[in-house]
């Protein structure tokens, strides 16, 4: 029964330990956090109970992912502002959700690095019986029967100092029918503590926590890279949002130009009928109307394709589940002027850009990795020691032929049951201890030297990449600031060009009506006006996209939409990993 009690205690200990770890998880809060919900992340961290795992061992995972039914999309698009589109997309877009789980996966590495300090509780129980013929009388019996059993309990743990500590409680029960044993059965319990402590390689509180720090830095860097990915996604979404707006305006201009061409066709037919114009004028205007109709058809398709891209990025949930609802932009582009101080913008970018923070974390990780690998260049010098208590008890027999034959059971100081053996164990009369040292010096140590050299090279690469990131950020800010200034000037010049084109068309229309210009001239001025209107729209859209690119370059794009990416969770250190 003793082994069963030990197993029950072990199960209880494991349950309490895992419960304590789960209890430290922070509560979920509602924020504009992109990607997977806090509830989903929490569920992914929850460990299944032992019975679920046991049942799964007898089941083959055969869950097939069905293809979704194609039932069509909603015909009525949802009207969303730019802010609504961004906040909807960061919560529902599957790509953003999948990317948000990368830091969660990296965070599991912290727990894995802490495993070096996890205690290992083990129970070993066994029973054996053997009946063997003996070829010598020295065995004490012609047929020797032995019945052995054991149950051992041990606890091993890695220490913060780099050492390994183990505690063991061993129990042996031995029984035989050999006449040469005074005690049968025999009980031999023993307690033993063993410590192995490195003095050079693998020694020290700092060294043993290096892998944990590396995992923490990897998680923090993954969070920063995810922030950068979210910012890139928002920039792309904003550009596609304004692209839809611009294509809607462009289509409206082209339709207006087509209406002018069709009106010109009707007017020319009337003029041909009254003999004012030759028949070729009708053909000329009809050809231009057909060309403009082609432009409308192409622009309509361009707009539909842009709407599809925007719908897929926003991913507004619909009744179809896998197929998002269509989206119609509500906001109009602005031409509000902004002040730009390039030097201040670069300083702000270096402070806020997640790519810069990720590159700095990579340098720090490189430093830790160099320290970890250079430690392996040291020779191994370990000291070890053990101390233990042992005991013996059993039932005395009178079968030994060398004992007096007076018919009485021989006296022995170790006679007794298992409880007597335990009492003898704790009184300290029977003990053992050992001390020693182990020195290991690899000749050449090529593997450690190679790993250390690689770590130093990778650290230097991380530093050079950091310099490159800083340079790229400053370049990006400068280019974005230049594009904003240029596009703002384009808005003014294209506005003037559009107003002049409108005035020219009005004048030329009046001259056309009195026969002073040809149909070709009128159609040319109509095309010039359409091109000027499209250019003004494109300049306005480009300016709004450039402003967003500047915010992305400065590292302020996420804060503009109040998007908050959760930082790496505080490392939860169990009590047993603190020593």
C-alpha cells in the first residue's frame, strides 16, 4: 500500500503546482488589441486535464476541416469610416489573428527555459520472484527461491547555482530460503542526498538564467515585430480604403466625360441633319464616345477589384462566416496641411518604431548568447558529495547450519519488522558519505570554440543590422516627409489645372456652338478636363496616403487609431525555480 500512497501524493503535488501556475495568469481586458482575442490566447495556454490526455492516447485525430459552402455575399455593403474599417480589420482579419499568435508561441519558450529548475519527482516500485536450481551446496539450498521487492521515492532538482541536487528514499525487501541467511525476510531502507556542483563551466546564478533571458528577449522582439506587421497592415488597409474612394471619384469623372461625349454625338447628329456639320463629325464623336465607354468599363472593373481587396482586408463578419461582408467607404480625403519637422520626426521614429526596438533586443540577445557560448570554453570542474543513512531489520531464522543447534532462534540486533528498520534508520548509527571532484578538459574544444565564434559573429551582425535599421528609418521618414510636401503642392496645382480646364471647355463649347472650332477640338478639351479632374483626385488621394506613410515612418500610426499591442507578459517564476 505504501507505493500507492506515494503515487497519490505525487499526483496531488503535480495538481497543486499546475493550479498555482494557472492562477498567476492576468485577467483579460477589453482593448483595441489587434489579432486574437485575450480569451483565445488564454484558452491556448490552458493545459488539458490528465484524463483528457489519457483518452486521447486511444484515439486517432481524424477531425477533417470541411470546405465552407459558397452561398454568396451580402449585396448591401456596410458603410464604414476609415477608423471603423481599421478597428474591424485588426480584430477579424485571419492573417492578423494568425500573426498575433507568434508572440504567444515565443512566450512558451520562457516556460521551456524555466524547465531546468523544475523538480523531478519519481517513484520506482517493483517485485520479483525467482526459483533456480543450484549446482553447489554453497548456495544454501538445492533449489534457491528468492523474492525481492522495492519501492523508491526520489526528488531531483536543478539549482540556480548550476548544481544538481537529488534526494532519494530507497526501500528493499529481500526474502530467500537459503540456509545461510540469518534474516529472512530482510528490510533495508536508506536515505541519500547527492549534490553535484560545477565550479567553472555552467556555474553561477547569472549563467543559469541566461536561457530564460534569451527566451524573454525573443518574446519581446516577436511582440515588436508583430507591432511592425500590424502597422504595415494598417498602412496597406488605409491605402486600399483611399484607393476605393479615388476609383469611385475617377469612375464618376469618366461617366461624366462619357455623358459629354454622348451629348456631343446627339448634337452632331442634329447639326448634320440641318447641314451645319459634315457626316464625318458624327462618326468622330461616336468613336470618342465608344473609347470613353471602354474607359468606364475598365474603371468599373478596377473599382470592383479594389472593393474586393478592401472587403478581404476589413473582413467584416457576415452570415456566410468564411466570406466577409462588402464594405463601402464613408470618409472623404482631406487636404488639411500639416507641419513637418524632419529632424524631430526622425527622433520620434527612433524612439517609437518597433523595428528599432526589435533590432536593439536582437543586440542584447546576441550579448547573452555570446556569454552563454563562451562559458562553454571553460573546462569542467565539478565537485560532488553525498551523505546517506541506511538500516537493516528482518525476521531471524534457525536454518543456518553454522549456528548453535539448541532449538532456539538465534539472537540478532537487527531482528524486527519494517518499522524497526525505520527507527534504526533515523538514529544515525549507520551512515555513508562521499566527496569527490571531476575535471574534464576537452582537447581542442572545437565544438565550443565554433559555437562561441558563431555567437560573436551573430552578435556583430545584429549590431550592423541595427545600424541599417536606423539608417532605413531615417531615410523612410525623409522620403515620407518629402512625399507629403510634394503631394500637398500637387493638390494646389491640379486644382488650378482643373479650374482652367473647366473654363477652357466652357469657352470652347460656346465657340463650337457658333462653328468656330471643330468636333475634334471640343472632344480634346473634354478629355483635358476629365484628365485634370482625375489628376486632382489622384493628388488628393496620394496626399492622404502619404500622410499615413509618414505616420507609419514616425511610428505613430498605431496610436492614431488607438491600437495597443500587449507587451510581453511578466515572467511567472514558480517558487521552486527561485533557488
